[in-house]
C-alpha cells in the first residue's frame, strides 16, 4: 500500500498551481521535494491535507487504496496522514497535552479512552527527545512559542500521533543549526518500514540531517526531475536554471 498521487491538478480562484502532478510514496520511503518559489510545493501539502482555499480540478490521491480527496480534513488525518505546517497555527486556550489527548482519542473506537499514565509517560519521553521543557504540556498550542519551539512542537505531534504518512512543509524554515539538529533527530527517530515521509524544502541543509531516498524537483506545478540524494547537492551548486536545461535536453 502507498500514498499515490495521480494527475493532480489544483487551483485557487485566479490561478492554476498544480498541473497534473504524479508521485508515489511507499511505506519506508523518504521523499524530498525541492523547487523555486511559486512552483507549488506548499500548495501540494495543503491540497493533500484538504485546505479549503484550493480546488482540485483533476486527478486522484489514494492512501493505502482509499481515495482521500472526498474526505474532510479530520477524516484525512484519521486515515493516517499528517502535515507539519510551514507556519504552525496557534490555538489559544487549548493546552498541548489536551490537544494531543483529543487527537489520539479521535482515532480510537467509540467508547474507548486514553490511558492517562501511559499517555504522559510517552509524552514526556518524546519531549525529552526533543529537548522540550515539560512545562510546555500546560501551555496553549504554539501560543507565544518561538519559531524553533513551534517546529519542535510539530514534531512532537508527529511522534505522538505516529501517522502512516507525514508531510513536513519547510520544517527547517527559521531554525538555527542546533534546533535543526534536534528536529531532524526527532524525525529520524520516526523513520520506519511502515511510514512514508514527504519533505518539502528549499535548501540542501535539511537533507544533510534527514537523508532522503528520492529527491524530486517541482516546477510549474509538475515534477520535472527525479533522482537520488545527490540531486539536492547539484541543485545547491547549480540552481534551478540547470534543471530547466536538463529537462530541455531530455525532452
């Protein structure tokens, strides 16, 4: 089973952004998507998660055989899809601990509840891995957090929810090198043969710490070039004009 995106085309009211995008992520694989500003990288993450600003005009997205495009946002999450936002949202009045308990409970059969002792044991273990102070359990989700704290909190959610497929939209944005290492360590701890990842990034530096199996280049709403992790190094060295030359050379 896989996350399969076929001929995905999507738009906002005044502009088409994704243009027949195709991508398959198998369990155990880490894919990275790179591309210039405006190429459709963040749009892809938002369309997959069900953001209401985007209209899908063609194509399908199936998660382990189930079409998710007809599902509401919360239902997509319950199928095993997770999105770490480029700009994480603040949720005033809802503590981190209560937010995570509610998210986990939503995945349980009706009538079942979370074991509080086991929940907090796992939560504290994950927070220690991310070097987060335990006082964050009682703080409102992302409210008053620094950029780095918000990104760590996103990875904490990933580690607690244990999704089948995780989309990380520019998780490295705004992180200093120490915070980047901590976040990357958390992501790497979640790599497994049963979980797929899609990393969306501008820069090679993230891929130094979370090494992808496959790297894609997205331009004009389509994946135009795919390769191994060395492709990211070439992009860092030569830029995206080099990609245009490569595509034209093989057209």
